[in-house]
C-alpha cells in the first residue's frame, strides 16, 4: 500500500481502523494526537466523514507512520524467513519497564496539559502526572491488563490534580503567573471559576474528546448527570466568554491554551525509581508499625497479672467512736454524757493495781 500524504487519498475506512488496532492504539489516544474528538475519529474510521483541514493532514501523517512501521516490520520478518528455513519467531514481548516507558512517553505530555487546564498551576500539573504514573507502576499488573491503560492513568492524574488537600500546602497558596496572552488568561480564569466536577467534565468532553458515556464513567456519574454538568459548564463559560458558545470553537481554544504552556515532565526512569523508593518506604513503615504493635502486646502479656485478685472490701462505719465535732479544735473533750460519767466513776473506784493477788493457804 502506498503511504498516504495530505495530497493523496487516505486508506479505506476499514483499513484506517485496522492500522490503529494493529499498533494497540485506542481511539482516544489517536484523537488526542490528531486534535479531534473521539466521535470525529470514529466517523472517519467508519467513512461517515472525510478528514479535511489541518486535522486531516495530521491524521494522514499518522496513518503514513503506521503504514511505514508495518511495512518495515513486514520486511524484516520476510527477510528473516528467507534466511532461515524455520518459521521466524514472533517479536519478543516487552518487559514491564519497557511497556511502562512506552505508555509514559505517549500519554504524559497530553496529561500534563489536561492537568494544567484543571488546576491552572504548572508545577501541580507536573506533580499530578508523575504521581499518577507512580501509582500505575505500583499497580502495574492491574494497569497492564486494563483494556485502556491510558484511561487508567488519566483518571489517576485528574484525581491527583483536583485533590482538595493541595490547598493546605504552603507552596500552592500563592498564585502562579498567568498566561501571557489575554485571551488565554480570560479562558483559564473562567475555567477555574467552575466547580471542579464541572471543570473535569468539560475538559474530558470538549478538551480530550471523549463521548458522553465515557465521560460519565470516568467522572463516576450517570450519563444524564454528566450531560447536565456539561450543559451548565458550557453556559457558564458562554456567559463570561460569548465567543466560546460553539463546541468547535471551545475545543480549539482549549487546545491552544493547553499547548501554550511548556510543561516538561520527568523522565520515565526517574518516575519508576521514585515509585520504587516510595514502595520501600511504606513497606519499612508497615514493618516498623507491626513490630511496635507486637512489642507492646508482648510487654502487656508479660506484665499482666496471672491470677485473680479480689478487690478491697468497701469501707464500713465503726460504732462507738465519737462523732465528728465532739472534740474541739484543740482536741479537748466536751461535756460527758450521763453514761460516760458513770463509767468513769466506776473505773476510778476499781483498784489501780488490778485484782487482788491469790495466795495459797496451808491446810
């Protein structure tokens, strides 16, 4: 097949989709790279619409690249078959690190631009992308089996960017310098005045190009709720910026605003290394906490009593003791009662030396 160029006819609609699927690219990824919505890309692949304009030229260049890659791989495979009598072995599978690096290289730039639209902060956008990919590397078996790993990382990036805990960080309390273009400043200011969930729905639908069910699924809402949020977000933007009332113009301006900022993310190896260090730190912290709990439990078992000890009996009143207030403040007894005086007199009359001594008598 002759590679298409902007001046030549594109491959048939079915071939366009086959080329995308053969390179393991999702519709959202191709639409983001070309600069159109997923609905437009599906219309191109089904033949309902004909690519045109700058987006059509970008789509033609992408198809050219895919065809050249497929042709080169086919030529290498055919050459190997001519040299070896046995069937040529298939391509070696990518290691987890290689697959992660490929996903990062393809998705990180676009995700950084989306995070900037959500937050209006350059540093926070970079941090959100790196944190999302660190989570992806920690859960790589789950992410690798996902039908769309790019969507998994995009959802994690948006969650990190819109986390309410960022407002407690001192470095994020002061505003960052706004864009240089006055139109970009006005659009960013209008976006940031929207509620976070409305802002995310608008960016996903009009910025990324997801359809309404995909937008609803990624924002964890029903399709009617997502449509309602999108309608209110568009109305709020149109009230502040009347020239953005059309969806096509809004999509173009969002792309221009996101592309105006140079957001450089860290290298793949740096992200993977930080993720591994974070895993080591939390593993050691969990081990230390477990050891502390075990030590405290052991100490409690060693010092706890091994038999039952009855509690002390409750206090009882003692009879015959003068009531409080009988003795004066200096300890002097007050007047005696009649019984006390009789007892005193009888004690005084008794012998002071005790009873009489018994003497034996002789018989």
